[in-house]
C-alpha cells in the first residue's frame, strides 16, 4: 500500500463520522503509529519497557481487528492528517505506541 492510499484510507472513516455525528457529538479514534529516530527515542524506550511489563503481568489476548505492522505513518504524520481532517480535535500520544483523537462536532 502506498502512503497516498494509506492516507486516503485513514481519512475516509473520520470524514464519514463527521457527517453522521450530531452537533455536540464526539468521534473517538485509537490508533498505532511508528516513531522517528532519533526524535522519538525517549518515547520508544519508555514504550518498550511498558510493553515488556505488560507482557509479564497480563494474559495474552488476540484482538479481531486487522493489523499493519510496522505502522505506515509516524506520530507527526498522523497529527497532520488529524489536523487537516478534524480541525480542533484533541490528539494525544500514549504508551504502547498508541495515540488517541477526540473530536467534538461544533454546535451551530
């Protein structure tokens, strides 16, 4: 999959969600992204340590969602896509290579 196709596939669900959400409603997205070296080394090391602890203390769970690894988009790339598609959304970076996006549809 080329990056252009990936960006189109990433952008389509939020665009659709913005159309069906009522004013005041919210869209929440949880996703995975890849880090850039050397910029993200502190985040990557922290995530690797948290992942190791998580694997030791939790039982394995297989999710039914499709996976693409490594994630084709970086955190900065996802932030730019989110800012373009969902202006005003709150983008946060989390442990274990995850990010979240919360967007509330403005009321008229």
